[in-house]
C-alpha cells in the first residue's frame, strides 16, 4: 500500500501544476519544459503545447511546431545537432529538424505510450525516456524505431533516466533505484530500496548516486551497495522535499529544496558547508557559471551565490526593485550558456539573465506569432 500512498501525496502536491493538463481534450496550458540552447538557438516547449526555436540574438522565432493533437509539454527539449527531441503528456515522442522544425518522426505513430513527464536523455544514437506506465523506452534517434522497452518498474515514472557507462539508472516514487542495460533494457543485478520514495532524478558523481527523497532528505548511495553512504540532514529532515536533482561539482553537492533553501554539502561525508535561504520553494536545479551558482525560486526571484562562501545577491526586477526578479513563477529547469541564464516563466515568456551585468532582459513572448 505504500506506493499508492506516496503517489497519491505526490499528485495532490502537484495538482495545481498538472490539473489543466489532465482535463480532457481542451487546449492545454501547462508543463514545466525548460529551455535548451544549441548554436545560438533556444529550443523550448511552451505552455500552449508548442515547441519553438528562438534566435538568441534577435529574440525572434525561427519556427514553431504545434503538438497535434494538443498536449502539455513537461520535458525539456534535447538537441543532438540535427534534431530536437521532446516528449509530451499525451504520450508521444517527437523528433524535429532544428533548421525548420519539420517533423522527422513521431513515436508511436498512432496511440500513446502513456504520459511523459521526465525529460529524455541521449546516448549512443539512442533516446531513452520514461513514461507514466512505469517503463523506460529506447528509441533509435534517426528513425524513431523502438529498440526495447523495459518491464514495468513502478506504477508511474516521472523522473529522467541517468546514463553512466553502459548502464541506465532510474529512480522511482516507491523508493527504488534500478540499473538497466542500455543495450537491452534488462534489469541488472543491483538495485536499491529505500523506505521512502525518491522525488528527484538520480545524479551520479564518481561511483555515487545523489537523489532526493520524499522523507525530506537527500541521499548519497554508492553504486553496488544496499545502504546509503549518508543522508542529509543527518539529525532531522529538511523543511520539505528535495524535488529538483542536485548539482555536483568538485566534490560539493548543491541541492535546492522546497523549503526555499539551497544547501552546499560535502559529497564524501554529507557535512553541510553552508545554506542560502531564498524564502520560497526551489523547484528547479541550480546552474553553475564559473564559481557562481544561479538559483531561482518559485516566486520568481533569481539569485547569484558564491559557490565557495554561500554569499549571494538577488537580481533586481528592471522595472521595480521591490518586486521579484521576474513577474511570474519559475517552475522550469534553468539553462546556462556563455554567461547567460535562460528561464521560461509561467507566463509563457522567456527571460535571459546576464550574470556579469546582474541584469534580466525584457521578456521574449513565446506565444504563436501572427
């Protein structure tokens, strides 16, 4: 009974985010698709069910591809140099040509594999993606042919698979981490079971998996072991879930929490080095530019934090310093490129933060151009 209970609590907690995406066949308004940048072009899923390509220099739309039938997009696009791939809540995977947004293939051609929430990953000319039926699919990137699908791993999979060597690692709401062969999709000998479900996708650094749990702790799990190396906090849980995957750099784990705090943790020991309180839930992972961490909270504030000291400052709203950095909520993954951070707001607009200047751009509308 534990798995259905965990899933029920997750759905209740996320109901404001996904309700409109589950309400029949009406045009969706939702999804937490973040931006991806490749060769000066920004690719992002919009709240009205399209994939758009934005010229980063001009802010103009190169192309717009409407998902048909309309569907919410929770996955962040992934680009391999020729195609951009995206999964939809309607249970289909699309491959679009980066130059003009022309559909190269869609899987399945008809029907659905079940709602897709976790973003895809690419390795060895294969796209790996999980679905709400609890399975992982492997598709050929060129033609979209099915290579394999795993056995059901959970009631639902909303996390993204993580690649390490020739193995996929998948975390589940019922507290499992599974290891799958990338070649065949078969379960390997090692798996890990926790009493609480895992909230975030797994992040691997060296031979250790770092993952957030619904017991309000972050875990470090050595691959091959059946007991955690450590959990954080060690004495009592944090104020809320570690929903977003952490970032690990040079032996330090940086983890945002729904309690509004960003924690810096020693990767080997689980010792807290510092914490920075943003005051509102942190839904997306921080990004690193040099020794600076950029983190956004749900209220729309963006902070720049020194990764060594934990000292930080808020980026001011260009129109009113007393308001949040941007005038909308932030629930999507951030993308950092060449000193700029790209953010898709809940108002269906794209924002660009210049880290050196400590400035945020005027929003770029993602609505369909006439």
